[in-house]
């Protein structure tokens, strides 16, 4: 009996230690995000998101992030998911379904363009086939998360995924700074720019950040559009897994429905649930305001984390061929999606 109690105490101690280790890094994210808000208040026409990302990038690529902060800093993706779930309080279900239908059509076109362009360029530049496939999945769907999810499914090597991830990180970081400037230069509306960011920027965190740098409304639309892409991740990865299995280059997938569900972003369901509850009046105005504030704080931690995650040493792993393939693909996707948006909304 005493042995069992001791074992329970050890388990509980380990459980609390695991989460206690994250506190310093979370506080660092909060500190950087809050300082960025203060600094941005003194700089005209500069959003705090860019300041937060820049601070994180400078620290990460100079002195580095001390080990004590790493576990907490790595929670930035969790805060992204929490922020997206709470963002459902700002979008009524009707708006979600309306934008989702239009966005889904554009997403399907974007995915096809991405896969065809990357596959063709990868062959032209002599990249390994699976490296090209991972890069196509990353550009078309969900950046790093999609690449990680597809690596095991197609039996790709670690070098294949490293090249693809490094390439995605390069363009994800650059688009946060370049896209908002181009959006204002082109005179895009909040809705048009939000769609563009959600369709053309690969990683979810960077897509959300790019949208919010332009405006709050654009950030909401970028998030919703990006969720449409994320929702199709399992289906696209499954198609690639079947393709390589038929070629004898992967083991295949036995339970296809279970596989798709395993790759489906569950936080999307949380976003939809909050949107439904708000639509049918389950929350008071005060509660909705509180939820919106929680979303803003969660996103603040996320954007600081994006800066810390951006390490130039990792980007160098991409190599010239992968970089050129990524550059060509990102350019093509950006142009095609922009043309679609202009034709539909302008």
C-alpha cells in the first residue's frame, strides 16, 4: 500500500515538474509580447506583431534561447490553437459557413497549383522525389506540421523532411514582413488580404500573424481561410501515402478513415463550437468580450514564439535547389491566389 502511494507521489511530482518547466518560457513569451506592444506604441504605422517577431528573431539568432526557457517557448503553437478556438467568438456561424464555402473552393485550387508547381520544379532541379512531395504538401497545406505528418506516411528520410522544413521556414518568415506591405501597395481590402494571407502563407502561425499585421479583420479572415487548408491535410497526405505505396516505396495505410481523422486539426472543432455557441446566444456580451481578450493574449504569446522559432542556422539547411523550388512555388501560388481573389472580390 505504501509502495503504491509512493509511486503515485512520484508520478504526480513528475507531472508537475513537466509543466513547471514551461513557466519560465511562457513568461518570456509574455514579456517579449508585452514589450513589443509598448515599443510599437512609439513607432507610427508599425504593428506590435512585427516588433515581437523581430525581438524573438534577434534573441534566437544572436545569444540564443537559454535552455531554461526552451520548454515554455515551444508552447507557442498551443497558444496559437487556443487563440484560434477563442477567435470563434468573433465570427458568427453564418459568416464562417459563407466564407468557408468560398475559401474552400479557392483552397482546392491553391492545393492543386502548389502540388503541380512544386512537383514539376523539383524534377527540373533534380530534387529527390520524396523531398519534392514533402515540399509540395508543406506549400499546399500546412507548412511544417503537414511535412512532419507526411514524413512517416510516405516513409521519407530525415534529410527529406529537413530540407522541406528549412525551405518552408525561409518563406514563412519573409512573408510576414513582405505581404502586408504588398497588400497596402495593391490597395487590397481587409477581406481580400485576409484571403490572400490564408491561401498563400504556409505555416498557420505565420499566416495568422501576416493577416493581423494588416488589420484585425484581415487576421480573422486569414485564420478562417487557413483552417480550410488545414482541414484537408489528412486527405492530401493520404493521397501521397497511397501513391508511394503503389510504387512500393511506402507501407501504405490500412484504415483510411482513421488515418484522415488522426491528421485532422482537432482545434478546428473547438473554433466551430465557440462560433456556434456565440451564434445561438449562449454567451453574454461581457463574456464574449472576455473571450475576445483571451484570444488576443494567446495570439500575443504565439507571435513572440514565431520570432524565437525563426533560426537562420536551420534555414541554411535548405540548400540552393530546394530554395529555388520553394521560391518558384511560392511566387506561383501568390500570383494565382491573388488573381482569384481579384476576380471574385474586386
